[in-house]
C-alpha cells in the first residue's frame, strides 16, 4: 500500500501557505491567548488538508491479476478463417493461469461479445452472430475492449486480423490508450485462397457528343485464372456481353461504343463468374453526359397526349410514355431536362417516383409541368404528396365553390396479412383522407379482422388531429371477415341526411364467409350510399372487390404498388367532398407575366379546368372568374414548375384552334428548361467516403452540396472548407450511384453522378504488416505467428487506487467549522490547580519573609 498523487503540482502551494503562517505565528503566537493559539493550529491544518486534496491523493493497492482479451476480426475480408481462429483461441485459453482473466470479442464495423472477461474458463460458443461486416474498425474495437474489463488491471489485447482497416485509424486510437497498462499483440491473418475476382475500376467519358465513340475501360483483379463474361448495361438495360479470360492479378479490358442517345447515360459493368466468392465486388457504375438538344419527357394519362405533336421537335427531343412506364430511379429521370404530366393520375404514380421527381426538380434543376384533366391535380390524388409540394398550386380548394355535404366511412383491413408497409400506408392514407374533410363533414373509420372495430365514430368531424391519431394507432392482427364490417358501414350512413354518402373498402385478403353482398349494396343505393374498393396485392379477392365497386356505383382500384394507396384514398375523398371540375366556358383573366406576348391579340375561351388554390409566392399568368389559377409558375429549389389546370384537349376549348396554341406549349417547355449558369465543378474521390469538390474558376466563396441516391433519398454529408473555392465532403453511402448537386452564392449550379464503389473490405489484399507491426511495437507487444505465448505474463503492474480526496476535504471542512465555532462562542479553559498552589506558596513565603524582617528590626 502506498500514497500516490495524481496532481502533485498543487503541492507548490505549500510554500506560500507555510511562509504566511510562519510570519503570522512568529509575530503573534506568544502575545495571544490559548484560544487564539488553538484557532491558529486549526487553520494551518485545514489549509494543508485542502492543498493535499487538490493534489488528488489516493491509496494504491497492488494486485497480482492480469487480463488477456482476444479481439477477432470478422469482417468480410476474413471470411473462411473463423474456424481456424476459434480453434487457436480455445487451445491458447487452455494455458490460462489462475491469476488471469480471459475475454473474447469480435469486431467489424460493430463490436460484439463472445465471452465476457472472466476468470472462469469456458469454450467459445459455436454459433456466432454475424452482423454488419462491410467495414473493419480496429480503432473502435481497441478502445471498447480496453474498457470492457477492469481498467485497473494490467491487460494484453491480442488482435487477430488482416489489418486492412476501412474506418478510423488504429494508430490514432493507440494515442488515447498509451499509459493505461495495456499491451497489444497482433497476429496477422492471411485471407483464405478463394475463387474471387472483382472490378477495380470502370471508366467511361464524363462527356461525349452524339455519335462519338466512347471508350470503356475496365480493370479487374483475380486471385486465380478464370473465365467468365463482362456484361455492359445502359440505363439498367443490357447492351452488350463479352467473353473474357482472366489471369491471376490485374486484368485490363477496353471497348468502344457509340453515343447513340443524348442525355445523362448510366453505364454499368458487371462481371459474371461461376463460384465467385464475393458478388459485392462484381459491378461498378459510371456516368456519361451526351451533349445534344434538350430532352423532354411527356407522360400520358389514360389517353395519349397531343402535346408532342405541337412542339418544335427539331430543337427539342421529345419522349412520350404511359404513366405506368415512368422511371423509378433518379438516373433515369435525370436523362430529361423537363417532365410534363398530361392528365396523369397519382394512383398510377408511386410514392417512390414522386419523391425522385421532387429531388430532380429541387436539387438538380429539372423542370416539371402538370396539365389538367379529370385524373390530375386534386382529382388525381396528389394531396400532400411530393408532387403537390413542387407545384405552384395547392390541391385544396379555397375559392368560391359550393361544397356538398358528405358522409364518408373508411373500412380498413387490419388482419395479420396487412402487417408491415401495407398497414402503415393504409393508415397514412386514411389519416390523410380525414385531413381533407371539413368540420361539417361526417366521417367514420372501421378497422376489421374477423370482426369490425370502430376506430373513429361516424359523426361530424370535430377534431381531425384526434381522429388521425386514432387511425395511426391501429395495429394488425387476426383473420379477415369483410361482410359484417361493410354491413356496419352501410347501417351508419343510410339514415343520415347528406348530399353524398360514400364507403371506401380497403383489403388485401379474402373474406372467410360468403354472404349476400348484392342485397346489402342495393339497399344502400336506395339511400344514396356509394362504394369504392381497393384491392392490395395478389391474394385479395379481386373478382369480389371489383363486383362490389361496380354494383355500388363506385370505383375499383387494383393496387400492385402499395405506395399508391395514399393517392387512391385522397382521390376518392376529394371526388366525393369537392366539386373540382369547373366546366362552364369562360375567358381567362390575363396578368402580367412572361406569357403576355402570346395574348396581345386577345385570348380564346376555355371550356373547363380543375379548381386549385395558388401558393403565396406563385406567379399567376391566367386566372378564372372564380379566382382560381389556370396557369401558374414558380421556382422550387433549382428547378421551375408550371401548373396548367385546363387540359391539352377538349377542356382548352377555343385554345385548340388558336394560332398561338403550338407557341403556348413551346413557351411552356422553354420556361421549364434549366436557366441557371453552369460551372463544371470538379468532383474527385480522395478515399473511401471522402470527396473533394473544387470550383476551377475560383469564383465561389460558398459552395453548397447536396447528395442524393438513386431512390431520391438525401444522403447525410459533412462539408468542410479546405481552401478558397474548395470543400471536402464526407459521407457514408452504400455502394451504387449517387448524384451531387453543387451550387454557389452566385446562382451557378452543377450536377453530376458518381459511383460509390464497393468497400475495400471486398478487395484482395495482403495483411497490412506496417500498421500491425507499429501497433505492437508502440504498445510493447509482439507480432505473433501463433497463440502459444498468448498467456505469458503482462509486463505491467496491476492494482487499484482508492482516492481519498473527499475524505481530506471533509476533514478540512470540519476543522473550518470548528474554527468558526471557537471564534464565535469562545473556548472555556479550566483553571490550572498547580498554578494556584504555587501562587499560595509564594504568598506564604512572602509573608514569612516580612515577619522575619520585622523581628530583626
């Protein structure tokens, strides 16, 4: 046992303290009373205790104990080595001494416990959980292992790894562990020989011109000779397949392909081999921008759009597709400079596709236009969707329109088969429908399994938020019985005095009972109740649901993409609760805008339009007599969007025979095309997950960067300025294609697509001996060839230090209050008897001396 001080520099305070009390004591100690002298001593002791407490003292007790902790790398690069490592560790632990505790942990990008640190000898578990293994994070493993046992005991960490770390730095972590009585041994593990080949790089030209020969370069590394095929795809469609023979080591292949189409092209090189060890390293993607005329995508609704025939196709390349062929990934959408939806229903456009379009407009400057019709805007089910967010109008009607009284009951399947995404989207759809209703509307929600459950009572909507919360709390479970729930919905609506009464039935299953649905629905029709049905997935009774909707004078929806459910219910609710189509001929009111020169000679009449409400910052060029926008524009992020609430056909009335009708659509396209200045920012990959972005013109003081994946999801990034006009971007994205949207404070912008390659974890690499050797040498450990010496003594002393700082502070405080008490109330000191006796003796002696003197006289 010994006393140790963690902060001994505080002891220098003893010099001025001792000097101070020495001076005070020398001058005053003999002059004052005993009480003063006691107080003086108490103060000295209290100050000395405080100074010693500041020095953080502790009593150190040595202990004859050690910890041996094995750290096993289980990342993807170590695949196939686990059995051999487990056998070696079991053999090494058999030599454990009584004074040693042993623990076993595994790591990749996470950290897991196999055996917690214990003196008890146990075998390794046979079943080991394999979680995230795409990265190797040795640094994190070292720090967590060092703190997993008793930090006061000398510890040896034995790391079994190939040392090819892909996250953080083990050597930097070592700086935080030095001085903690930790020794690190390393045992390099060779990757097992296996039949594996991976594409190291795939390069295509960043830019090309139409007809130009593009050179594709592919670099492949193989660990043995093999034969296979190299497959090239463009925009997810296979374009060529080449037989290749690989030699051990690096292989370089080069091919040439003409640029046949303009726009952004996504090329993929994919390697196909038999019995390949890793599929993760068999594909890479590259992007090429093929220069040419602007690209426009026109998406048709139920009928083919006449818009392409009205455009200047000599200067604009137009692609015309049906709504069900709309691309669902960002790379395919970014081929186009602008997209026009011509009377396209939101029930045929999935939520994923809407999100991708929003990102393309906001972050990459693509233009978007919605053209009216009975399947568009509010009637298309776009309420509260990404498409509504990007348009300059709201789907909700706030103008001078007579709204019919409505009773709506949603009958929603909550059986066990609805669990997961279907249930969540159904609840979201029902809650969104409730938000569309007014306070005077009547609404009810019934959820059913093998019996009906009343979630929202059928009554006037008083609190939409409370109703939505109840809907969102529904959980799945049970069987499927449709009839009783449908019967309950009809009974709740039949006697209500309302202009419109409607039921929406949503299910993914088949009813467990057979009943007389026709009589139920016919009786409801006599009371003005209509029925629409939504069939989800392949297991639903489609024939029954379609028959119910037809008999019930409603609409039947066959859903294959569950993300369209919210749009379907929004469309149904809006169709019943609003009079959206204004079909009386009118002459639009013209406002000052970029379109004015088209209307100088007068404006024709229109037949119909969809009622909407313009957003506060939108620019309205044409407006109806009901104060509803007919033509409105605004900027959304980097892109521009247009809402034309009339149609491209008969709804436009006299506009179809108007001389400026083709000019109107060409003007719309020119408004949609990106108008920002483009600076070719350079984007360079520095290392895995780190990219350097630089303005070659050096005119950018501020560089704003957004990164989006193929599905339109924004990827979190960390941006750090490193020089004028240059930033470094760090992100953690899965392998695949990502898109950078880059802009500066001057309005300049740039977009590009880059490949996030598969991680270094899937590369064929030898052990990182320089790093492993340094790790062992700096911690006083060894580079092991086997685990035979794993249980040798750790060359550090074990022990625990018990701090006594609080005890010293408590004693100092006790002395301080004793000092105060004595000075405040005094100290009563008993009379000393021996002194009084001496004084009495002195008195008698003095009297005797006086008597003797008198006699002599």
